[in-house]
């Protein structure tokens, strides 16, 4: 208490002294209680409390209200006070116009700033989404590239580390390929497309999926399209095209019959088909459903809507030509004054092929007249009569008018395809006929295909939802090569890669595809065969044989593919049999029954291996192909390389001895006495001498070196034979010529050690005469030997 009193006394003393000073300051009188009150107030303003306790209290309070304190903290850290227009602009004008102008400017500036911020935010989001989508595409492309033929993988059942078995559809396809190869080897014919179709049918029944059913549809199209095509000569292109067109039309007609039955089945009350339906009744029932909004039809009530030409068209669309002729005989010839019935019957009797001459021109004129007088979708009689006349005339121009004026006339791609195929002429003159101002031009298969190809795959496959639909369109337009390419390369058809391979095989066998090595079909078969090498080498051989035929079937192609199979699998016993090429037990003998042909193929494979520096495989294959002289040639070069290695290091003797043993076996197998064989034998004998020279040189046996040195005919022993030996060396085997430097160095050192300067001088003169065969360093070394003895 005393301490506090002294403090107050000191404070009062100082205050009095300040008051006594003559300073012009304002006087403020406060009593002691007021001073204490203001001091406490000041102390409370500057005092620091405990922030942690306050933060915990605030967090607890926010948590009780269900709020996240951390989020609010982050929001406060990012909080920024944005000035408004009144903060930065002074309202100088008192009138309303100036105020409105200032507000407008402020709002515009705020809008620009907000748009700028939104643009930056949108751009960042777009970049993020773009990078993410790009990464997904690249990742998917990487997986596709790493597994281009992903279908065989799930088609393989792994039983153990070395045994893979095909299952499902792949196994069924493989059985057909085996039967196909057997038929080719025996020179017989089989119905490959039907066998492939049955294989797909079995697998689709077991899987019960829509994809299998759709795939089965493709095979069914191929089956109908290729029926009888193999029996037509390759030179009869027009005949083959017409037969394939008829096959596709027949498929489309049967498909439309099934469609009519399905429509009638689902609308039994409207269709009223009856208990004893025939084809005509089915068409009438279908029309009752299709045209139910038109009111009573003429075959149900007299005076109803005229459906004569609609019935004729749908009979033709379904392939009911007899029923169409019956309607023409009963209705057209009696109820219509037009002579259309006569030339339509002529067209049907001619196989529904477009007419020629005056009849074609008459049908064209009738179709154009009907189309010109029509008034759109509502006219049933004119549209179908014009369509029938256009079919008879083969007029693509009228078909275009039908598509333009009657938008729903071709409601499906199948209807459009059938109609266009019916217009095609595969032969005949360019100008078919004329009447008045009408001119009929030839409509070809190429014209139809170009119309189909105007649109992308997404147009036909409904944006990729039905990828096989586009393949069906390509097949129905006789573009088998493009259909196979689409199945083999398009991302949406990745699960059908294995099917594209067998479509290619089927089309090639039925001579629809040309054997081109660079085609997508050939490449797909080859790659699928390659994928089977390490799983089942016998099955891989089956596909390799087919691949070689699809790629042209030349001996060069067969050799290259067989070389790839042998070198990748190393399954010589399985492929060649225990008796080599002459063995009848190997898998290769099944596909090449003729022994001479088998030998030629193996020789071609050996040449491919030698070109690819696969010398071990080349030697073995040459021996199997009964070409030991060629095997000896490769062995001579390898022996020379091995001897050269022993001249610089002590390792390699075992390699030389092993190669010499194989070369001796090849030499013993040579029975012919031609120049090529004799040259290789001579080179082998010289290489054995050279090996003895190098081996003794390395061991320091100089007497042995000189003893063997003079056994080589191209090494001179006197100065008069130097030029003759140079000429002799030029004609020697390349493997021997490549060893001359080592031979001269070994001989030069031996002559120096044994102090024979005359012979050493002759050897140096010989080396000087062949500067292109010996290095400058080696020649200098020989010269040093000579200088040492001088």
C-alpha cells in the first residue's frame, strides 16, 4: 500500500510541475476517480488476451451450429473487400443524367471484370477437362496398341505355364481353318463360309448375347452372298458380281419376309391374317398395319384406298414374284389402261434384271411422269407404281426422286440397299434406250458403292452404338475388303478382331479378295498367326499357311513366314518331324505333301534366316533342305571369325572345334561335284590349316607355324611366285582371304624368330603387293621384323 501511495505522490508532483511551467497547453481538470476510470478503459483496449482460448471457443460455437470452422477460416483468408462505384467515383453532378451515366459506367466496368474472371475460370476448367479426356484417349490407345488382337486373349484358357487351349468361338474358328488347310492340301473344295457360319452360330447360342447374334447376321450375309461364287472362273468378273448381288438381294428379301411376319404377329388385331395365310395374305395383312391410318383398303372393301401397286412392290420386295405376277394379271391388265403390266411381267420373267431397249425407255418415261405429277407422301398408288417402273427401267435418277419426294419410302438401310442393288447393270452399253426426252444411263455397282461411302461409319452405326451395322452395310454393298478393314482397325469393333481374321480367310478362299501382301486382310491374318506362336505352334502353322496364301502364295512369302515361325518357336521337331524335310511325320508335310516343294520352301526359309544373320537356323535348315554346300559356306565364314578371335585371346578353341565338326558333317553330306561345292570344300580344308597356324603361333611353336604355312598355295616361298600368289589369293574363298593378315603376321614372326631373312623378305614383298588386304599397321610390323634381322 505504501508503494502505491509513493507512486501516486510522484505522479501528482510531476503534474504540479507541469502546470507551473509556462506552456500553452489546454487545461483539463480530472479528479482521481476519473483518472482511474480512463486508465482502466485504456488498459482494456491495449491488453492482449489469450487467442487460443478464444479460437477454441469460437470453433466450439460454430460446431454447435453445424458449421465447419476451417472452411470459414479459408474463406476469411481469401476474403477481399471490393470497392463499389460510390467509393471510387464522386458524384459531382447533381442532375439525373450525369448520375445515370456514372452508374452505367460503374455497372459496365463491374460486368467486364466479372466476365474476365468467369472467362479465366471457364478456361481453366476447359483445360483440365481437355487434359483429362486426352489422357483417357491416350491410355485407351496405348492399351489398344499393346493388345491389337485382344480377342485371342480371352479366347485362351491357361491350364499351366506351358499349355494354352483355345476355347469358345476361337476354337470353333480354328477347327474350320484346320479343315480348310486339309482341303487345300488334298485339292478338294469345302463350303468354308457355311462352316464359319455354323461355328459362329454355335458360339452365339452358347453365349446368348446380342453381339453374337449380330455377328451371326454378318456371317449369314456372307453365306448368301458367296453361294456358288467359288465355281465361277476368276476371269468372269461380271458373272461373279451378278451372282453376289443376287445373293445379297435374296438375303434382304428373306429378311423382309421375317419383318412382315413380325409386324403381323405384334399387331394381330389390325392385321387379321386369318387361319390359312398364304404369301398374298401376308402382304395384305402387313399393309393393313402399315397403312392403318388411311382408312379401308381396296382388298377389304370396294372403293377403298388403291393398294394394287403397293402389293406388287411389297411382293417384289419379299421375293414373291409369282404372287406379284398374279396381282398384275388380275388387276393391272384389267383395271388399268396402261401397258405397264406387260413389260413388268417381262422384267420379272427376266430375273428382275433391268430392261433394255424400248421397254426400258418406256418404263423410265412412265416412272418420271408419275413422279412429276405426284404431290408428296400422301399418294400411295403413284409412289409405289413409280418405284416399280423405276426398278424395271433400272433408273437411279428416279430412285433419287423417290428418296427426295417420299422421305419415308426407304425407311431402313436394308430397303435402300435392296432397291439400289435391283437397279445395277453389270454389263451392257452405256446408253440403254431412249424415248422422247428421256435418257436412261447405266447404273453400276461402283456408283452404288460411292453413294454408300459418302457417309462415315458413325452415320450407319448410330454413332457407334451398333458398330456391326456398318460392317453389314459394307458387305451388302459388296465391299468385303473395307468391311474387314473396319472390323480389324476401328476402335469400336475391338472385340471383333478375331472375327475380322476369319472373314478375311473366308473371303480369300471364295476368291472375293485378291492375294495382296500389303492388304489389311493379309496383315490381320498374319498378326493373328503370330500371336499363336508361343501358345500352340501347330495351330500357328495352320494360320501361317493360310496367311502365306492370303498374302499371294509366292515361294518368297512362304519362306519368309515359315522362317518367322521356326525362328520364333524353335519347334523344329514339331514342324519338320524327326526325319527332317523328307519326314512325313512333321506338321510341315501336311501342308506341303510334295517332297520337292517342301525342300524348296525350306531352302527359301534358310535364305531368309541367313539374310537376317540367323546363322544357326540357316545352317540347320540348309541341312534339312539337303543343301549341305550352302550350310558349309555359312560355316566357313563362322570358322574364319572364330579363328580370328583365337588369334587375340585364348578363348574360342571350343567354338572352332564345334564348328569344324559341323562343317565336316556338311562336307560328308555333299554328293555333287559342282564348282560351288568344290570351292566350299577347298575353303574348309584351308581354314583347318590356318587354324593350326594361328594355334601354334599363339603357343610359340614357330617350326610348326612354318610347316603349315607352306601348305597354303597362295603363300609364296620364292620371289618368282609372288605375283602368281597374289592372283591366286584374289580367286580364293572370301573366308580365307579375310584371314590373310593374321597368316602373314604369324609367318613373319616365325621367320624372324627362326632367323630366315630371305623368306621374310619374300613375305614382306607379298604383303606389299596386296595393300587392300592388309592394314598399314600390320605391314609396319612385318617391316620391323625384317629390320630386326638386317
